[in-house]
């Protein structure tokens, strides 16, 4: 059957969609890129904010109206449960985030409507990848036990579970054998790897580098796999920014000089209410510890504006923290109450116009700061992994440096363009807030 997966939400969803594609292809189905060619369309949904959920559910509704066989997967399914069929009465099937591995079986059975919210098929999905490409996401930790006050992720993605290190290492080896050069290790809080359950078995050999923490030890093991030139991970938490982690950054050149460290707020009062388990000062100390390794280390973050009770003073504390931390990039979210979370019991008292204003202020700050940070790189040489022609201008090539910054440069005339996954040295000639402009050496 010809099928297509549409993905909303985070990188974890991108990874889950890829796993479904791989399992469907293995079951003999054909992946197509145009919706009109697809007989089956699967929508992978997000529910982290109300708007995100509405988009995905709305998309599924349109597909149903267009007469496609339609499946919904991902976080919104788990939140809605059986209600998903009152929202979408003609939906063919719905599977929660840990049940995506069942999709080929559900399609083969052909008994609709069907709802699966369990964990059957999870391990199969976790290790399935589509062949091709130089980059791959690898999920190392599923679920989350942090229970930040505003967040629905623990309800929909379930308890935290670290995949065994042996399984992860075997998966990365197989990816490297297929030509993958960059892996991005995924989890809601990857520095908690091996905390809720042991990731390293009793029979695993001791770490040659003497790492005792599970995550740095995993970095060491992956850095030892031939062919893997870059290792990224997301998301991190300040509590995991230990000396051992810093040592792993220093010792393994494959570990990219980038850390995504969501801060959410710069106000201690709001951070405490959110249950983030760090103060502003602790957060800034973690950033300083990591940047001590390398002042050019790229630090990116997530911030929520308009959290219940967020005053102008709290907001200004967030602004000043963002300047002090010197974020290279930031993702700003307007607070959205999620049913059943602790903060949803509080009045959502920052008006929408004010949330929007705060959002715009932080975006403008980030433009200025991004430009300042990027300007420091002018004149340096970046090692860039080629992604392909630039989206805006096809005569240019685009790729990313180790800090995950986008670098764009003119493709040299008369030479074959470097392939996706090739590494080239590019001299940075100019800087924009979100992009670096380069010249090939
Ligand atoms: N596990 C990651 C974040 C996962 S959710 C971490 O803790 O680092 C991605 C981002 O969505 C969060 O960092 C937060 O900024 C935002 N977010 C989560 N719940 C939200 C809500 N209810 N309203 C607005 N933004 C939210
Ligand atoms: Fe949500 Fe907090 Fe878990 Fe991140 S760490 S997924 S914000 S509960």
C-alpha cells in the first residue's frame, strides 16, 4: 500500500515517524512523498500545547474528508484516549506514542476503527531505521518522570525508561555500517540516562576511560564506533552538567560543541513553582561550567512566556538571564494550560496579547544576541557537514557546524557539489542572527 506519514512536534516524533516508515517498508508497503499518491496517511500528533494538538487533529480530519485511509499516532492520541473517535468519528486507527510499532499489524488486520494505547511493539519500533542519509536520531530514553508543573509529556509518553546501553551501541554500529556519520541521542532529559533503571548491565566491561556516570559512559562507547564523526544529544538539564560530562566533551572530539539546555524561566519564584529543580544561579553556573570548556560552545534553550502568575518582574528576570547565559538560539513558547497538569489548576492569567508581546520581545532579543554571537565567528573556519542545496537559494549549499549552526555558502562552479554527509571546511565571511555565510577554503 502507498503510504505517507505527516509529523508534528518534536524530534522524538520525527524519530517515531521514521520508525513507523521503516516498519511499513519492511512489511512491503511503499512510502510516497505526495499526499495525492498515498492510499494511507498517518498523522503523528503533538499535544505539548493546545494549538499543536489542534493542528494535528485538524489535519487528520481533512484527510478523512478527502477519503484517505487515516491513522493518528503520537501524543495527542494518548491524551484523548477513546475520545479521539468523538473528535474524529471516521478515523480508521489511533495508536499512542509507545504503540507505534503495531501500525503494520493494524494495517494488515484491516479491522477498523482500532485504538492501541499500550506498549506492545515498542522495542521493535525503537531500533528500526529507514536506510539512507548521513544523520540519524537514536532514542536512548523514553518517557519522563520529572513532572514539571506545566507539562503533559509524562502523562502521554509514560514513565522514564533508559534503553540498555548495549542495545543503543549495537544500533549505532548498524547505522554507521550504513553510512550514518552523525547521531543525535534523544530523550526528554538525556542526562538522566541510567537513573530510573540501570542502562549498563552488571556483566558489561568497566569503562576504559573510568566514567562512572551512565550518560558520559555512553558517549565514550559511541565515540569508539568507527564512522561516527558527530554525536549530538537533546534535551539536557543543568543537574546533569557534571564534571564527568564536561570531561567527555573534552576527550571525545566527536561530541559536538552544543548543548540544548531548556531554562523555561529566569525567575526563581516561577522556576520553583514549575518544579524545575534548579535556581537561576544554579542554571547559570551549569552554563558557565560547560562554556569553560570552550567559549564558542553553542548553548540553546526553551523558554515559556505567560506562565500563571508571571509578572513583569519575572519576565524581566527571564530576559536578563537570557542575556547573561548568551544563548546562541532559543525557542519561545506561549504558555498553554494542559488538562490534568498541576499548573492547569491555576488561573491562566496572563492575557493572550501580553503573552504575544513577551514572545516578540524575547524573539527580538534573540535576533540581536544571535547576531552578536555569530559575528564572533566571522573569520574562523568551520567544519560543516553538508546537508544539500540551500532551501532559499539552490545555487548555494547548506550544512551545519558542530554547534548546530546553519552555514550557507556558494557552491564552487565547475566542481561536482559535495554530497550530503560530506565534511567541508568553510571560512565564515558574514553572520546573520540564525545563519552563517561562508566561503569554501
Ligand atoms: N523534555 C524537555 C522538553 C520537552 S517539551 C525538557 O524538559 O527539556 C518542549 C518544550 O515545550 C519545553 O521545553 C517547554 O518550553 C515547552 N512546553 C512544554 N509544556 C508547555 C506548555 N504547557 N505550554 C507552553 N510550552 C510548553
Ligand atoms: Fe516535560 Fe519537564 Fe519532562 Fe521536559 S522534563 S518532558 S518539560 S516534565
